C-alpha cells in the first residue's frame, strides 16, 4: 500500500472508529522507522 504524507496522527495505539476498534501494535514508515505508540491517519479504498 502506498500512502504519501500523514496529515493527521492519532497518538494512541487503540482508536474507536465508526465500525469498531482499530488496534495498531506497530507501524513502519517508508524510511523503515518503526513506531508503536501512534496510528497514522490513512485512507483505504479504491
């Protein structure tokens, strides 16, 4: 998946959405840096 820049970051590992809970245990950015304490706001779809 290709994402581009992150206009919004949720500084939490767990986020309540309209369809349920989003749990992010680890996120690796395009530079290979790993994060475990925030969720990047990305848009999924076609």
